[in-house]
């Protein structure tokens, strides 16, 4: 049965992740970059000040919402989104890209991230603009809503928008069990067994109990946990990686050179022919880049839409920072730790270690930290992957809510928790392949929505820039729904 599933999934995966799909993903990011006048560069200082900078200067950003308020703070929404994106893709995914695509794959991960910043920005702008309150007074937003209410509002597109919204929700639902559950739990269990000798079943049971205590509490409990877990785990990993890179500092320039050479096949990746080298580097870099930062999937929009923010562009800027932190910072550090460790022949791009996945990164850390290296990576995988499970449980619950109503969410959460046990004993290859497939399937309807609504994103962005940066007196664009627009615009100030 597993063999049949693997074969079918392989066919779908090859179709979904073909060159046309990669062009669609990166092309959408390029288009939004052009249409917003390279916002991620032209307003770099502004969005950095109002994201990372505001965490330390604006208490409104980190202040918790009242008990009766079902929304979460902007910082909590970022942490929950980062919890879902900073996962095994930052360690296992990067090492897999190096193994199969060579050092050049890292360059294409950067390219995906650069343009993906504006894809993620656009998704979040649309998510806030088209979100609405459910019958529990919680914000509900995401690709399914801007497909149905945004794309569907265009002449002759009502049915198409509704169908694409349902398809996105179905794909997201399945993806939550793949990228958001089984592949993450599988990585945790494998690393716990390798580093500490803990049986997979034991890891699965413990993780199922821990996840249940958080997931069953809904978005506010998930956000409360992730806002504490994400900063700790990110700093914990970054410090370790920086120490390793500093120790191997003389290899940083050669490592960077190998990335650029591999990307353009100045020397063939893995010793293969030039054309094959470029194709492998590009394909693996883009696939692992998208898996890591999720720009284009429409996933993190669902938690960003739960924020208490009023300005769509303000939340869009958090989306830019999310991709920046995930790929430009964390994934790059992972790549440099491996490339500077001596485990990769920087002249040919060939990995000269038998280790794969997180074990390759663990071996790189062992070069500096000794026996503590693999244990360090095992703990990092535990924190990264478990936080991803928490974030994706919310994404899946929102997809389930769209399909079956808010009253049925408890059913999804119970099923999600039970699947954790299965993930601990599943084949790693199958778990990753399924994740890639449903990632790609999610992206298709979402990107159609972003492309169709790109003029809306541009108008909202221009409106914000005119009001907030240029100081012009124009009416704000905060919501597509008149009632919410009226409420949101009341008392709007610089902290919103």
C-alpha cells in the first residue's frame, strides 16, 4: 500500500514541482516586487523599524489582548508564523539541498526568499483586507477568503473563486498533516533516537501529549507558547551556528564562492555536466526554499489574520520580516556551518560525508562541539519541529473551519493530535515527499488569487505609503467589508 502511495505521490510531485510551477512561484514574487516598486529594498529601513525595531520600542506590538478579545498581538502572530516556518526545513531541508543540489542551491534559496518576501507581503495584506469575524468572534482570514470574496467579486468569477477557495482549504488540510505534522514529528523522533536512544514510539507518545495540551487551547494558547518558544529557540540555534562559523572563519569566503559557482555551474555541481548542475541546484534550492519560508503557499496568512492590527500593510511588513528571518538568517547560517566544516568539497560541491539530513548538520557541529554537537542539533530539531506542529495545527483548523464550520474544529484538533503518533514511525522519505506535494498544491490556487488581486495590493500599499510615509490626507483602505472598515478606521493612529 505504501509503495502504491509513494508511486502516485511521485507522479503528482513531479507535476506539481515542475519548471512551470517554480516559474509561477518566483514569477509571482518578481511581479509583486516590481508592482510595489521593490518595497523590500526601497523601504528596508521602514519595515525593519516597524517590525524588529518595534518589538523593543512599541509596547503596543507585544501587549497581550484582553481575555475577552479573541485576536492576538502582532508579535504573537509573528512568533506563531515563525513557529510554523522555522522548522526542519531550516536544518534537514538545507542539508538535503546541499546533498542533492550542491552549494549552488543555497543561492537559489536566497533568490526565492528575496522575491518571496513580497509574495508573503501580498498574501498578508490580502489576508487582513478580506478577513472577517466568525461566530465565536475570532478573526478568520486566509487565501480561502480572498479567493472567495476577492477573486469571486470580479465579473464572472464568483464560482471560480468559490471552487478555488475550497480546493485551497482541502490542500491546506492535508498539508497540515504532512509539512505541519508527520514530517516534523518524524524528524524529532529520528533525532531523539540517534542522539539519546529514545525509541520513536516513546517520543511520539510524549509529543502527542504535549501538543494536545497546547493545541486544544486554540490560537491564544498556541500564541502564548510560541511567543516564548520561538525567540528562545532562534537565539539558541543562531548563537551555536555563529560560534561554529567563527571557528571556521577562514572558510567562509571559499564557502560563499562555492555557492555562486554552483549556482551558475562555473564548476558543475557534484561533478556532473554543466546543464545538470544548474538544473539540480535551481530545483533543489527553490523546493527547499519554499518548504522553509512557505512564501506563496498562503499558509501563514491564517495566523497573521488573527492579529489585532488594523493596517493591512503593517501586517504585510511582518510577512517580509518572517521570510527574511527564516531564510536569509537561519537557513544561511545552517548552510555556512556545513560548508565551512570540511564536510563538502568546495571545489566540486560534493558532500564527502555519509551523513544525511540533520545528521550532516550534527556532524558539522561535532567538529567544534564534539559529542555535544549531535545532541545540540537534536534539541534544535525538537524545538524547531515541535513549534512548527503548533503553528500548522492552527492553519489546518482554519481550513477545517472554512469547510465544515467553527463548531467542528475540535474534531480536527483531535485527529491532528492522533496523527502525531503515526508521524513518529513513518518513513522519512514518504513524509517529506507528501509534504512537497501538498505544499505545491496549496500554492496553485493561492498564487492565482495573489496574481488576480495584485492591483488591490498595489492600491492598499500606495494608500498606506501616501498616508503614513508621505503624510497625505487620504481615506485609509483597511477592509473590503464596509462594516469592518468603519470600525477599524475609528481612532486609527500611528500605533495601529
